C-alpha cells in the first residue's frame, strides 16, 4: 500500500495531514524562516539553505527573500534562475524550471490542487500536477501558473497573468485566464 507521500508524488489523491508530510513541511518552513531572515550579505548561509531545501539548485540560482514553498525537494531549478521578492511555489508535485528563467515579484507557481467534486473535496484529500517552465522564460510580477501547466522555452508571461493552460515556446501570454497575445521571433530572442 502506497504512503501518502508516494501518492502525493504520483499525482494521486492524498491526505496532506499525514504525519510524514506534516514533518517535512515543518522542516521546509524552518529552512525558509532562516533563509527569509538572513541578512543580504549572508550569501553562504543562503546558498547552504537552498542546497538543503531544493531538489536541484542550478549554478547561480538567486532567490530574493521572502520565498515560500511547501516542501522544496520537488523544485528543480536550472542554472542562472532568478526569483524576485515574495515568490511562492506550492510544490506538492514536481516543479521544473529551465536555465536563465526569471520571475518577477509575487509570482506564484501552484502544483497543488483539489478535487472539483465537492463531496470528494470534503474528504480533505488533495492532489498535485507537475509544472514545467522552460529555459529563458520571463514571468512578470504577480503572475500565477496553475497545476499541470507547461511553459515553453523563451516565452513571456505578462504581469498579473493567470496561466491555466500550456504555453507554447516563443509566445507572449497575458490576461485572466492567460491567452496568446503574440508569437515571438525565436531568432531575435536568441541574439
């Protein structure tokens, strides 16, 4: 029989109040508290915390505190990724971020979700869907990326957008729900 953590990681319904998951969220919050309270010049402390917290920490990852997540170990960040102030990642499932992607302040990435049927939801079971963000993506401030979404390479998510569906590579999306505003020229972006 699968544990609640195994169910969570498999994208199945699971109980978040499970003792193991509660303990792991608490450990992540302790690390985030130390990270968020660190002085701006405490770079080695921040580096050490992110190495412990995240599933993968690419070279030159920069996260401006405060930063929030559920577990941390489901976040896989590539090289030269930048998060501005007050970003949140609900990482109950895998969140993959490609190289050189940038996130404005107050960006929220949600792998966590709940059943649509109220009777099922009333059991307090929840589940998660993986989120994948490609390389060289720019996510504007206040944007929300919903569970199960894939954002293609070199795309731009406009500030305040709510991304509920996959975003093709080389695309600018915006609005609520986000829609394609225009296709971007990949040749111009790579120069």
